[in-house]
DNA sequence: GGGAGAAAGTGGTATATAGTGGTTCGCCGG
DNA sequence: CCGGCGAACCACTATATACCACTTTCTCCC
């Protein structure tokens, strides 16, 4: 289970540390994909396969399904953790998320998200809005 | 069952004592999450897992679900009790609850809450207001 | 009621490891 | 054959965590 948030540097080659807490949960193949909110997602094999299956069984004749499929697979990349615990983020994915020299890595349960500090700040503002939270949580009925 | 309230110091590394009364009830994994009122919640495993499952099964393509997932998981952390009976509260969670050098730990039945002294004072004022209590609690029909 | 002992609470220090940056080696292209 | 780019390796620095020692408070026994 991926939890918490971390700030890490991205060097000019696009290398970024995977927070140590997450590393032992990422032993198998890792998939890096474009997220839905100007961010990136890091998926362990199981999570990626489950998305793959759901998207694949969607109708080919549905234009939206085709677009979703393109979005997910054309931007996806299988990456490895190097001997120092880093992954290499391809240039085109860094551009998608506007990553420069720093990134915020966020645990969201079964996956990770990578954000530019600015985008995360904006996102966080929204998340800390107490009133909307009341509505969000109401759906959960905790 | 967690009952009562305690005042404890938080050192500059974010370490805080778990009141001795609560410690033997917190043997398994412990989860620290953001609460609903600028406070933190300490949950035993079972309680957190039930939240995890409900949030995880929500759709990835639903923006509200994504935000809810971020809100809950990015502000959560699995923590351990060290050999001295303390837990380490990550910086971002101390910020959420405005914790500096002291915290109030409150038992609320199946969980604990951690408050900054100021926030607790405000909360306590409300709780001690007998007249509005009568009205508010009447609506609950216990 | 007082004293002693044990447990709870606090703070500091050292060390392992996480994190960062640089350099070299190899491969591919010109 | 030479040059450039990319990837892996290596070494250093910073930080987090685990360990240790001390103080204070509470409880039990005399």
C-alpha cells in the first residue's frame, strides 16, 4: 500500500529517486504512464494489468474508449529501478507533467503519482478545502 | 477502547509519546491519517483497511474519486512505536494539524485524535457549551 | 506520610542508508 | 574511424532512524 508524500530532485538526465518506503513494494516490472491531471502515475505490474484488462474489454467502436486506450498505452513506459533506487523518466513524460528539477511523489493506495511542485500545490489547495471534503467523504459514509 | 485526554511534547524531529494507557491496545500496525477538523487520527489496522478497500474500488476515471483517493492516501502513513513508546509524525502531517512542540492526544472510542493545543482549546470551548450541546445532541437521538 | 523503585517521558548522539551528482565506458550513428 | 549520446557504475553527502542515557512522575510498600 502506497501512502504519504515525498519531495525529490530530478536531475538533468531525468533520473528520480523512488522513495525508500516504496521501493520494496516495487520489485516486479514497473509501468510509468501519463495521469489524468497533468501528472504521472507509477504502477506495479498487478495494477497495470488490471487497467489493461478493463480498457481492452471496452468496445473498439466507442471513440472515447479508443482515445482512452491511446492515452494510456501510447504514453506508457516500462521502467527499471537502477542500482541507486532511481527511475529514468523519459523526456516526453517529464514534459507532460512539467517536471524540472524537483518532483512530488505521492502514494495513492495501489499506485504512485508524480507531480511538479506547482501542480501539487494547486491540487493540495483543493484537497484541503474543508467544505468540499465534507461532500467527498459523505460519499464514503465513514 | 480509547478514553481520556493527554498532553505530550512533540520534539523537533516530530516524535511524540503514545500515552501509556493506549499503548497495549496498539500492538498491530498503526495508521496515522489526516482528520476532519485540522487534527490527526490514529487508526488500528482493521479500521484503516476498511477505508482502503472502499476507496480503492472506486473508479479511476472519476475525478472526485481520484481526489478522494489522494486526500486519504497522500496524507496517511503507517507508523511504528519505537522502543521508547513514541511515534514519528511526518512533517506534512504536523503541518496539517499545526503541531509545534506540544500536542493533545484524545481517545475517541475506536481511534485516537491528535490536536494542537490551540485547536483543542477551541474545540473544547464548543464542547463545554451546555446549551448548544443540548440542541446538537438531541438531533442525534441516542 | 514518606521514601524507594519502577515505569513513563524527554532529549541527544551515532551510524547506516537514502539521496545526489559526477565520471567512465560502451554502443550507435555519422 | 571518430564523435556524441545514453546508460551504468562509483563515490560522496545529507538525513533519518535506531540506540542510549538521563530526568521526572507515579505507585507501591513500609
